[in-house]
C-alpha cells in the first residue's frame, strides 16, 4: 500500500524559505505525476505545483517564481522549495499524485508564515 509522508514545515518569517519533502513508500509512484497541494481551514484544498513523470513542472499562479518543485525518483522523494514566503502561504501542505488520488492523502506538514 502506497503511503506519502510529508515533512519540512514550520514557522518562518515573511520573506523566508522552507523546503518540504514527501517520501513515498509501499509502491512506485515514479510512473505518475506528483503534486503539492495546500489547504487552509475552511477552504478547499488547492494545487500548488505539480511535476510530470518526465520532470516538467507546472505552478499555480501564486507559486510561480517563488516555489520550485522537484522529484528524486531514486529516493522516492518529492520536494517543494519555497522562497519569499508570504503570510498568505500559511497552510497545511500535502503531496499526492497529480491528479490526486483521494485515499493517498497523508497528514501533511504545517507551514506558518509570520508577518
């Protein structure tokens, strides 16, 4: 059974950086696209960025130019480098396939950006 475990979140000041990691176990997701998503309480989960099996990245408008998604297939790890963080980036961040598969949602990692 595939499991996704996110880490790397924390408290950071506005303008700072964080690097999120997502480790996959129990299966090979290298054959699928992968994505980072985020959710604020009371709002729908939204796509932050995704990367294709070939490594091509796509970003939501709010992430373009500030966030970088990458994957290390050999380590079964997906990354999200976040720079120039803003208070509105505060959310729980999750990884999943792209398009997502509902039963793969993990616990996420909380990112809090103080202004």
